[in-house]
C-alpha cells in the first residue's frame, strides 16, 4: 500500500488505529501480509526537510508506526527512490515467508 500526501492528515475519517486495523482486516487478519509506504510532510520531526518543525499530531506517521512492515519518507526529499527501494525490500522479505491461506 502506498499513500502520498503533501501535508499531515487533517480530516480523514477515523484514526491511524482504524486505518491500520482496516488494512490488517483486508488481509484476513494477517499484518505480515501488508507493507505500507507513506510519503508525507515531516514537519512533526526535528530536522524536518519540509521546513520549521511544528507540534502536530501526524496521523499518517502514526499509521506507519502501527504497521509492522512500513516505511515513512519525507515528501520534501529530492527523490523517493530510496523509500520505494526500502518498501520493495520489505515486500521481498514478506513474500519469502508468506504462507497463503
């Protein structure tokens, strides 16, 4: 699953916990069957690439942290290839251990 948004989430239905549960449910309850890549603003972290750090609740980052196989990348990076490569590596790892049900 790939989610790209240039801001932190403001107004989506539900919470990061709801989104994580929905992804896992869609995969028959198997969290290991999901790899999540989120590319979004990083203004919630010190050393932000996107500008001054502000104190916000960043649901997209929280969602990423809730998923056991995930990658978060800054939308303000010069390129996203490293993020996609990290996600592809996680997909490969999960495919090697995946047991279809």
